[in-house]
């Protein structure tokens, strides 16, 4: 679509397919115009955003914890087979991870009284990168409700910030509705099971584990144990990380019981709290280990 068509044809095609978010196609089209249509060029845009995401993850991690832990968390994200897999794919997932890290970082700045402009800007771009980013905003809203006693205005300010942040994606959705096209078919998505969320967590560390093996079971037990230990941490950032980890996946899983729509790559932002909690636990181990 990007290779052979002009801008108008690209926009028309994206409006036809309701499950396509538009932003990632702009740098992809520009890279094709500048460097050609080879497979390398088609994957280059996603890879570039994947590289930029490493810096964004470090900035986020550094705002949450000390330098050593943030370096470890960034390394875990950077070398995750899951993030490498989708950073090489000619899709929006490198950009998706980049803006997810920046949006969460901007929210932390806003929570600490440094203004909401950066959060609104990054959220607006994030929303038109991938529709499922809305689930992570839901997680942030849930987190602010847990902080009502200590930060009574945070919930209201976050909701108000959504008004300008949602304008670009609202315009895009209105344009889609105006075409009167049906929702794109998702019959290819398998039904969920009780183990589906656990398999997602395992895939963050393994890439794409599909067939159950004893090693997979051991891996899931270890990951769950690390998440539980991390959840029991007295760190002030733990409630935020848990909301970001649990609520988007749980919400999508429950919805998928009615209409299958759960795909691992949709939850790439969840790798941020998973790796941060993992790094926090690993840094508590004896140095001799």
C-alpha cells in the first residue's frame, strides 16, 4: 500500500481498514520516497523507532528508580526477543513502544507538578499510533483513583488532559465513520484461555513461545514469582506499575471472552512495568549471585 500509491490513496485505504492507526505510515511513506522500496527500507522506519524507544525507556526508568536499576530495566527491554522481533517488523510497534514510554514518563512529570503539555502531546501521538493505547490511559485513570487521598486533583487533571489529547484520534475515527465502512474482520484471532496472559508475559522474555513445554512452565513460574516479589516492594512506584501491568491485559482478556481480540503484540507497552519490576527484584539479589 505504501510503496505503490500516493498519499490520497494511502489515506483512503487506511480509512477502509478500521483496525489501522495512521501515524506510522507517514514516516514509512517518507522513507520509501527518499530511499526506495527495498525490504530493508520498509523495515528501517520501525527499527528506527525501536532504537529511539531504548532512550525513551531509559528516561522513563530513570524517573522511577535509581541509575543502576534503570540501566538494567532498559537493557532488559532492549534485548527482549519480543521487542527485537517487532522492531524489525514493518509495522507500528517500534513507534508504539516509543510513545508508550514517553507518555508514561510525561505523566510522571505531570504528577510531580511539572505540567501537562508533554503528556498531552505524547498521548495525542500515541493514540493515533495504536488504538489499544486507550487501555493504558484507563490504567492511569485507575491509578489516579488510588491516589485520591494524597493527590485529590490528579484524577480530574488527567481527565481534562484527555480532551486535547484525544482530538487527533477523534478526527480520524470520525473520518472513518463517515466512509460508512464495516469493522475489519478479526476472525484470525484465536480465543483466549486462562493461560493466555501468562503466555504473553513469557513471550516478553522468549519472543514467541507457542507450544507448551516443561521449560515454558518453569519460565512462567519464575516470571510470576518475580512479579509477586516486585508487587510486594515498598517502592512508591509499585501501584502505578501494577495498574499498567494488570489492567490493560485483564480488560482485553475479559472482552475477548465475548469477541476474540487479544493479540500479544497489542500489549507491548506492558513490557515496561514487567521489565522495571524484574530489574527492581534482580537488583535486590546478593551481588555474589
